[in-house]
C-alpha cells in the first residue's frame, strides 16, 4: 500500500530541502536583455572575432543565472547559439526568449555602420553587425517582410524593431520616428502569421502611437510618453517594458553633448513613466537593457524600483507580470509551462531569499542573499 501511495504521489519521492523559514519567490525575469552584448564593450561588439563574443556571452549567462534571473527576453543580438547551448546543458544560463537581430531602417537605431560606407548599393555585402546577426537593415515593406521572416526562420520567439531614435545610437536623434506605419504593419503581419508578436524600441509619443496603430504589442522604453499616449496603450492592451533609466552611477557614460542631453531627457521621463503606468493601469514589466559591460548591475536595477512602488509590486513586475508578457509568444515560446509564478504546472524556477522581500529590496544587491537558485527543478546554487 505504501508503495502504491508513493507511485500515486511523486512528491513523496522528492528531495526535501529545509529553507529555514526564509522566503521563496519565483525566479526573476528580465524582459529586456541583450545576452550577447551585456558583457563586452561597444567597440568589441563591433570589431572582435565572433568566437570571442560568444564565449564572453556564455560566461555572462552563468553570472546572469547566479543573480537569480532564470529567464530573459533577449531583444536584440545573435543569441540563438547561446540559447541552444544553455538548453542542452553545455553552459549554465537563463532561459532565453530570442528576438534575433534588431530590425532597423537605414539611419535607424539599429544601423551601426559608419557614415563613410555610404551610399550603400544593392551589390554591397552586409556590414559586420548584420553578418553577425546583431541587426538587420530593411527599407520598404518587402525588405521588412524578408528580415522579419529570417528571424522567425532562425527561431525568434518574438520580433524586435527599432521604431524611434535612441540615446546610444550614433546618427538618429532621440525624437526621430522610424519605419512607416506600412513597414511596421508588415513586420506585425509576418509575426502574426507565426502566431507571435512585435516589440519596438521607441521613446516618443508620436513613435509610440505609430507603433500601436501598426499593431505592435510591446513598447520597449517609452519614457517620453505623454498621458494621451499612455491611455492609448491601455485601450489597446499594449504592454510597456520599462527600464529604470535614472542617469545614475549605473548609466552608460557619454561624451557627446547630444547623447548626454538625450540621456537626461529619458531619466527625467522615467519617474513619470512609472507614475502613468500605475495611474492608467497599463500592463508593464521590468527590464534592464544593460549594454556594454554593465551586466553586474542587473539585480541592482530591480532594487531601484522600490523607489517608485512597494517591494512586492516591483518583484511582481519581474516575475508574474513579465511571465504574462513572455506568454504572448504563444506557440513560438521555446519552453512549455508558466513562468514567473509558483503554481502547479508552472516551470520550477525558485529562489530562496535571505531578506524580507515584503519590506525592502536591498538584498538584491548581493547574490550571497540568494541562498538557493533552482531552474526547471534543477539546483543552480544551494548554500542553505
């Protein structure tokens, strides 16, 4: 009878770990990550041998998991090989929801070429960033369709487009609007045909509104959104992936006056973004967008959210809310099971925390406070 009971309830055969009264939370999710670009400098990303880039990315993937992030949504970069290596257990790292190359117009946020290569002719070979799968340049509906379909062919779980200017990009002003609505719709249609969605890098009201009109389901950044635009996001059920860009010691350092001014504008808009998202009940999730050797601040970026909301609300945006955002990949999601929750049937991603998550988040600033890390039921760390 005892043997029959054990067979009926597999939990009776499971290893039991005494957590000593500590808090157990779901594994963290970074909804805006660049797995192959977070641990190297910008000049290295644009010039170094591809093997070096991927070995550095593999090492950083292990560090990402040790910070408690068991899943990331990669929104730009050649992460397909890294994902395959992690899934096969070759290297340690988080689950990756890959977008593949950032799809960008000429002169857009994903155009990393130098101006001295212009004009580009149809017979010219692709630039280094395009060859390595960091970016895919497309102008006009046919080219947008082609580049989107290429990323889907490679295994993208969602598509990333650059629909507006950026702080770090060399040529496009922050207030520039990129891709026509027809081009955006082309990417959205190609993704929808594969039952997934498009997310878009964009900051300004005009750019965000064009994206929403074109069918984009997730706005990446958006710190300059005005109230009418946020209401439009709410009414269309558009997700908002917000990063704590605060212009602080963790921010990228710039010498160009235009970049410095743009960074300041975005930092000033960040607090208002959190306020408007809460006020209008927009679905939003936490992400970091760390680039170029700043990966160590990943968990600290999440801790900063306690400045704008309760600790538990902040953790929700990096667990349950982010899990719902990732679920929009539908059948293109590379993993079966719910993410960001502790529930029957969910993927067993768990953290045992040395701290009080219900009252503060300073424990995130040291990985020593993560006493146990479990990904998919397998222990990645146990210091209990």
